[in-house]
C-alpha cells in the first residue's frame, strides 16, 4: 500500500492530505532531498517535532546530511519547535564542515526567536571572524539582537558595514535600523535612514509608526501615520495594531472608533491580531460592552484573545465576569498561560474564590508554571506573589506560607503579603515574626510593611507594640509615617476602647485626618455608646465626604444604641434631603459549579425560584424554633 492509498484509507481531510503525503514519501526509500526539505519546512511551520525528528533520522540514514539546504531546514525546524540546542547540534555536526551564510542566518534567527539575542550576536561576530560575508538576510536579525541587548555602538558599526557591502538601501534592513534607532531614542538617525531609502513600503512605514509608539512618542507616531496615508500607502494589519496600541495608552476612544471603522471597511476584522488590539483598546477605554462585541464576533480566537477580554473585565473591576470568561476559556479547550494566570488570580482574591484559586494553582503545578526555571526572575516572583496573595485574602494562611517558603527568590512584596495576610486574620504574633525574619534577611521595610504591621497590632489588640512601631518607624527604620500609618494606630486605639487617646491622636498628628480615620472613631463610638464624641466625629466625616452613605448610617446607629430614636429619624431624613442613597448590599458564594453573585432584592439568577423557595422553607423552620425572621422576595 503506497502513501496515497494510506491517506485515503484513513479518511484524512483534504486540507491535510498534501502535508501527510509528503511525510509518507519522506520516509520511503525513494524520497529525495528536495521532498525532505519541503516537508521539513512544513514541520517548522506547524511545529511538528515528531515528524521533524523522523525526517532528521531519514536524512542521516540516507547520507543526505551533506546538503546545505537540508542542514538549514533542520536548524529552522528545531528552532521553530523551541529546541534551539538541537539546532546548535545540527549546526556543529561533524560532517557539517561547509558552514555557509545560510546556516549562520538560520541559527542566528533561531537564537532571536528563542529570546537569546546575546548568543545570536555572538554567532554573528564568530561568522565575521571566520570571513563569512553576511547578506541582506543576516542583518535584520543581527540589528534586532543589538536592540534587545542595548548595544547602540554596535548598531553604528553595523550601519557602517552596510555601506561597505552596498546594502544600506535595502528596505528590510532599513526597517530594522529605523525601529532599533528609535528604540535607543536616536530619532535623528532613524529619520536619516528613513529619508534615504528610495523605496518605502508599508513595512518601513510600520517601523516608524511602531518605533515611535514603543518609546511613548505618540504624537510623532500619529504624524507619521497621517503622512503615510498622504503618500498613498494603504495601512496594513500591523499598522492598525500599532496605532490602536497608541489609543489604548492614551484612552482616545473616539480615534479608536474611527480606526475600527477603517478596519471594518478594509476587512481586517478577520485578523486575530487586529481584533485582539481592538479588544485591548476598548478595554483600556473602559468600554467593556464594545470589547465584548468584538470578541463575540471573532471566528477564530487564540490565547491572546482570551487574555485580552479577561484582562478587560479584571481591569474594570468585574471580577465575577473575569472568572466566568476564564471558565469558558477552559471549556473551549484553550490552555491558559502565564498572563492568564496572573490576571485571573486577583479576581479569585477579590471574590475569595478559594476553589478557583486552588484549581489554578493545581494547573500551574501540572504545567510547570510555578517553577523558577520556567520564567525569568521577575515573572517567577510576580506569579508566586499573586498566588500567595490569593491564599492570604481567602483566609488560607497555611497554603500562603507553603508558597512563601518554596520561593527561592523573594522581593519586598512577598514579605509584605505575608505580614498583611497574618494581620488581616488577627495573627499578630505571626505577623511580627515575619517582620523580624524580613529584617534578618537584610530586607529594608517600606511604608507598606508598616501598614501591615500596624494593622496586625490593631487586629490582635497589641496596642503597646503598635505605639512603639509608630514611634520607631523613622528613627530606627528610616520610614516616615504617613496618614495611612496614623489611621491604623487610630483604628487600633478605637478597637481597644481607648477613644479619647484615638481622638487626641487625630488632633495632634502632622496630617489632616482623612475620612477613614474619623469613620473608625465614629464606628468605635457606636460600639462603646459614646454619643458626644460620635457627634464630633460625624460632623467631621460628613464635612469631608457628604455623599458617603456610611457616615449617616453609622451616626444613626449610634443614636439607636443610646435610645434616641427621634435623632435616628432625623438622620434618615437628612440623608433623603441630601439625596444620599445607601448602596445595595452584594454577596457571593463559590460552589463547585462556579461563583454566584447576589444583590439585595436580586431576581436575575436563573434559579431564583428555587433559591427563594429554599430560603422560605428555612425561615419557616427557624420561626418554628422561636426565631422571629421574615424572608422577603424583593
């Protein structure tokens, strides 16, 4: 049975038959070098490593390894499959003595594609040392490598070499020079290269637009974009994404809308990259509905599409929507990446969705996302900090501590998360222990460290220690107390029932008291039934925040606990006169099928009828046992 018959027998779809036929032929004895090379190119394009390795074996077995094109194709295939060390072994294979410019170009491009610009540039220097003359395909990659490793002097040397080799007018080399010069902030050099090129295609114009955008010079980028249109050059998809990125940063919704119209007119909406840029732009402009509309009409979505729409919801504070989209992403079989995880974990944190958080942690462990060797130091610490914060905010300090202890590298945020987590849950001694260990580790505490520390003293009733920390902050640790630190101490004194000390601190601290401090004092007055001090605190906080409903409610409750019900009615009447409305309460619960959100009087949940029926049944049982409760449906 030949390759064509096998393909028909397996009922392989027509669009895959050509590639499969090549693969069948490539492993047959009659397969020639040209067929192998064509198939290797297909494997590189589809990142088909297993078939690529089969072809590698076939080339060795049939003594085809001496072909320069076969060597180059293998290097390219392994590079595209992110196995750059395999590419290097092929390049240095003992029989590969004739290392020509094409092999060098393939390996340099491989180093760049695998985020190894230093090695790519070192290989270029080796190539020059051996006397191999680079061509117009060598320079775009080498110039980009210099830009990535910030070698501006080397760029000028390469620019001089281009004149020597007569390649200074090549449009692709010129585009690489333009974007790298702009990356270094060498605007004059970039313009000189741009103006000198006789042919300016859309790629070159894109280099100018995107180059300016990447260094934050948005006005210049837009000037070039308008000039591009005046010169009759039609913007392509990459031009559009560059311009949209500018409007994302500047929040220019109206201009973004205009570009969206151009995208629709040119039919660019079918491009995943363009749609992703539109989602990002609308999200940064806080237009969630428009972003979702673009997302929903996309015929094809990649992980970046999901990350964009998930980030939009999280950026706008819709944590429930973030988790709902994340669940949909998993149902669609799209594998989350580092960006997904670091976006979704804060949503779990805000909703205290511990089950979701644990599932994400489990996914990280299975897929190696939490391992230090999988990321650079910054990403590794950032990811584990987000994980720790989620566990701490969800009340699971044991797992937060496990993550913390497993981290080889910790930054200041790592220590602060643990201190704040212990503080939040009343573990004052543990918070102080972490602070002590942090100082022993030669980490200098900052303002956030002391907010957590003073909050720990407040929640654990450690008044003496809290006052000592406040007095020693500047003299011992070099951190000047801010309004947040004084507010923590005011709250600490209020919780301990030392209201007059708290009031005295409010008056003598070197800052004008903010609403939070006065509100802490007001809440404490309710607890300790101090009406006179409450009236002082209420007058101050209402003066600072007249539209905050909590101020009126707290004072009303103070009057209620001391039995002055006429004042309660008067306070409620004042709220109506000032048009101050109490925001409806919101609750959420995490079950095995997701997070469910409820607002006071909410009837939008799909199982509303069953929920109220169960609630009424529960209320009836409670009333039978002497509890006077009323369950209302609205």
